[in-house]
C-alpha cells in the first residue's frame, strides 16, 4: 500500500497547489475583464479561496476527527461495533474476515502441533485476532469447547467462519489431523487474501491516476472556459 498512499498524497498536494497557487494568478485578469465568469470557474475559484482562507479549519477538523476516532477505538463497545461494521462492508469485510481466520487457524494449528493443551491454545489464538467481532466469536467457541462440544460445531454457529473452513476443521477432528487441517485452512485463506490484494492494488493505482488527471483537467477546463468567455466579450 506504500505506492498507492504516496500517489494519493501527491495527487492531493498537486490539486491543492493548483487551487491555491496557480489559480490566484488568473484572478487579476478575471477581475479586470469585469465579465461574469462561468459557473464552473466560479466553483473552482471558490474552492481555491476556501483552501487559502480556511486551511486551518480543515486542519483543526482533521485533528479533532483523528483524536475522537482514537478515543472511540479505546472503548471496547465502540471497537466491537466498528469491527462488526468492517466485516459487513463489501470486499473489505471479506478480506478482513479471511485474513483474521487465516491468522487464527495458523496460530491454533502451530500451538496444537507443539503440545499446547486445546483450551489454552484456543485462548491464545483468539488473543492474536485483531477484529473484535471475530475475537468475541472465538471466545464463545472456546467456552463451548470446554463444555465438550468440540471445535467445528461451535465455529459453524458463530457465522463468522466460512463453511469451507468449518468443513475442513470438522474433517480434521474426525480423522485426528486437526493440526494439519488448521494449517490447510490458513494456507487457503492467506493465498486468497494475497491474490485479492494484488488485484485490488492493480486496479487502485490506475484509478487514482485517472481521478487525479480528471480533477486537474476539470480545473484547466474551468479556467480556459473563463478565458474564452473574456475573449469573446473583447471581440
């Protein structure tokens, strides 16, 4: 994500410079002409004036939002709601869910293979899960596992684990190869997440480039439209 992040930063800086540095150079020309500017030009000029005059408001608002988001993250109930919302998002929720399930399965498989008792292994594996909704589901599974329900049946009832993962874990329980099946689940979902991220990044970079070019083009068109209008009046 480093390259897309840099691209977004460069795009934001470029557009800001155009609006706050380049556009003001045309203001004297427009003012002297005394003509009524096109709507697109007035909108672009207003955006530039707003950025120059109220940049501190944007900075303050961003700081307040960042601090508020940080404080909300520290509240367990808000973190749980946020993580449930993340899982409900299209594409992103699927990626996050598969990533967390892969990490949980990998950790649990390694712990069981190294002789850690199942209850402690489940508790430790749930602790490495970053999404609180899935971590809460693992805690529920851990409690039911201690009551003798096994692993696959409680996992199926959580609705957080895809059917494929539950089926593989059930096969592992029935054949006595649970550690191997957990590693297989982890391998499957890690590969799926990796491929999905590669596809998304392949689409994201061109999309950011096109959006940046379109924004700059709209600004240029707005300025050129105003210049053409002034020339028409002069003629």
